[in-house]
């Protein structure tokens, strides 16, 4: 059938895809510790269920991009033995 080869091009991103972002809400911004506390959905790339926890940020400038109560999309990766936010976008 014509057109069926296009389905492969629309494949869902894998959980290891660096562009896959999780969603959550900022609960706390701790500039002294360089951490954000996020109530988040599943972190599929890490096999982690939804919960609330504090993460280090890769770039301290991320701490100035958000405030408590904002919804965000973000990527967490294991870096130097810590779970670290490597990408952060404020949801619109």
C-alpha cells in the first residue's frame, strides 16, 4: 500500500534520545547548593518513576531561569555520580 513507508519516519523518540524531555513543576530553587527541587513525571531515560526530588544543575544560570511554581520541561542525566539537569525549558 502506498504511503506506509512513512510510518517509520514518524517513530517515537527512544528513551535514550537526548532530545527527550520530562515534565515537572519547580518546588524549590536553592542557589547556594546549585539545585532545583522538581515534582516530576517519569524520567524514562533513567527508568525513574514520578516523584519529587532535588537535582544539581549543569549550568548555574538555570537557577535564574525559573521560580517556584513554574512548569518546566527538562532532561536529567547521570554526571559525575549525581543526577544533573542538563537541559531546562520553561513550559508555555
